[in-house]
């Protein structure tokens, strides 16, 4: 195993250290011994390129070596961060660059600050040591963020440091710092949220496997224009909604809906309009949840998605004034994230409800494209499925999305057959199909 993570000389040295200290060839002790070895090679007569090649192979092996354990030793975390920074600098800039020499000196003198244990501390050190071009600095920052928000790294650091780094990422996204690439933001945040995701039950809502404290923190950062209101009996009157910008094209809006039926669907469709128009973070989070749901939709049918959607609506509907007061305390920073954290009714869960609707509509369209039938439209929940489609299709660009899925997957000929007499969409239940039936 050692020969796969280092050169022959490194393997020989590591083996001697391990055998002398009776360290098992696995887990944290093994990793710590290897880190000490690579740390000891930094100093006089430092062979940067050779060292970097061996250390890079070691980094790739850490997940397997750790076997699911966390590194609780903050000193070991600091050392690893420092060595990773050195390795990235060697790969991005010249190995004789002043930045590399400064880090080598810092390691040799053993004067590294414990602040380096966190991402912001590590980035601060980078800024202090690099005097290369802005492009080189940006490349180095990007590579460090890629490593420090990768799934394997997030799983081995302790909770305290994990939360510190997560807060840093959320703030950087909110403030739109130039060192956070927009296209990588979703990847980094998804890795943060799914840090402990293991074998997830397919029928479970995606956010149920997210880290609860981070879900609450994100909910606090979501600026919704939705004003909570409750009936005299204390029941919630409506919920905030997120409508993606590509679904709510400028100039097209949805009139507030007033439905006298008080089942989950009627309640959900009341005042259906976007409450997060000026909140880029909402689009990022919604995109993450939608991606998780699309993965689920590959192995479950539309009827199962419908049940998940109904469950999610029911949770939102059950938010009472006491629950809302808790959410408001969190949103103003008065709440505590110590101990068990409840995410019920929070804004991230509201985004999930809307993402479930989006996934359900796409899944119905996909099923009709492939088999001309849909589980949701033929199962025991068919009346509910019809009610959802008839409720949402008159709003924004929902019909365009639905029919474009069918056109993309099966073409105009198949769509014509679905809309023609005898087809599943040639039905008085779906008045919103009339325009497409007429060409």
C-alpha cells in the first residue's frame, strides 16, 4: 500500500518510522506519520518537483487511508493545509518562486499560525506570500478552493473547522467575491451540504440528508419578500416561492391565485409568485436541490414524486406561529445552532417544495414521451396530479417547459399523437393543451 502513495525512497523511510513507533498501516496514525515524513523533507536541499510528485499521489490516497475517520488534531490540519498550499504553489508557479521559498521557510522555522487550519486563514497566507501576476494568484486560489471544498477533504476535517469553512463560502457567495467562480460555487456548496450523505432512501427529500446547521444558515441568508401571515386559528396562510428566471421570463407574470379549497394543492397555489427575485443565492440552492431531485427521478416514477411533493407541501402548511418565531430568531442571528437543529419550514425547504414541482412536471413529460402514459395520471393519485397540472400550467412559462421536454425527447410527431384524439393529452381535463392542439 505504501508503494502506491510515494516513491521507493519515501516508502522505505515511512516504513521505518511506522515500524519503530508500532503504528498500524491504516487510519489517522498512518496518515500522520506520512505527513510528518513529507514535512521533514521540506528545508535545505529541498527538491520541490520530486517532493510535489510524491505528495500529490499521497493526497489522492488520503480518503482510502482515513477509512471514514476525521482528523481531530488541529496541528495536523494546519500542517496538511500548509503542505497542500506548498504543493499547489509548486504546480502553479515556478518551483524557485519567492512564494514557494517563503512557505518552505515558514515550514522550516515552524512558525505557521493556527489560523491556517481554516480556508480564510490559508487564503490570507497565500496573499501575504505571493507577488505573482493576478492571474497566477487567481489560479492558485481556485486550486486551493477546489481541494478544500472537495468531498474527501470535507469528510476528514472536524466539525468546528467544517462549519467555519462553510460560513466562509456562504459569505463569499453572498458578497460575490472575485475568488469564488460562479460555475464552481454550486459544486462547492453541494459538497458542503452533502458532506455526510451516505446511502439515501430514494423516497427521502434531498434536504433531509443535508447538514442541518448549514441548511439553517443558508435559510438565514435568503432574502424573501414573502410576508408571513396566519389565520385567526394560527394556521399559515401561504408560503414563499422560488420561480427560476428562465421559467418566469421578463414581462410574464402570474396573478395571485385565490383557491377556496383548502387541501394541500389549493393552499400551495395561493399567491404563487416568486419571493426571491433579488436573491442570487436562492437560485444556487434551488439548482443544487433540483440536481439531487433529477438523480432521484431517474429511478422513481412521477407518482412517487407526487407523494414527495404532497409531503413537502404539508410540512410547509404545518408551520405555525411558534415555528415561524423560531425561524425569525434564526434569520436575525438570535437563534442558536448548538445541539439539535430543526430545518422544518425553513426557506431552503420551501425552495425544495418548488423544485419538487419542477421535477414532477418534467417527469410526467418524460414518461409521456417514452411510453405515452404517466404513472401519476393513471394511479390512485391521478386526480391530485391533474389538479396540480391544471393549477400551475396557466402560470408563467410552465406549458412551454412541459412541451419542450416532450419535443426534445420524442419530437413533434409524438407530441402530435399525444394531443390528437384518443391521446392522453387530448382530454377535457387539460384545457391548457388547447393552444398546442391547434398548432
